[in-house]
C-alpha cells in the first residue's frame, strides 16, 4: 500500500505543488501551524531519517536547498524560518515518508 506522499508524487492525490524537479516535490501542509508551512519530500520513498543510507546524502542536502529557495521565494528568509524533521512515532512523525517542514511567516518558539 502506497503512502499518502507517494500518492501525491504519483499524482493520485492532487495538491498545489509549490516546487517539483526530478528528485523533490514541495507542497503546503494541510494542517499548517504557521502562515507558511511547506513540506519538502523526496520523490523516492524513504521512510524516515532512520532509513537514510550513504547514497541519500546528496538528496537530503537537496531537500534543505529546495526549502531555502522556497523560503526566499516566499519572502520569509530575512526574518527567519524553521526547518524541522520529525523522526519516528516519539518524534511526532505521522507519515512514514521522510518530509522536511519549512515553517515561517511569524515569530516561532
């Protein structure tokens, strides 16, 4: 059974794509906790940070770089933003497909 993020990647579930290239997709979180709350995900299914392998190092860097570009495009870079990876159940990870949260647009704790 494919995860919800894999279904978004495969266009089985529609969402407003903010960014897409060969490796990464970014879209707004459906339950935002700030004015800007974007999820940046790899197109290749990786369950969690726990599952990252040596061959994933460049891909993980690309997630961060894409988040930076989106923050620039959304004009939140100057005041700052948060990048968040949740890992496992106790870390608050709800979907077992690695995803980087880009959160900003207001002062964050």
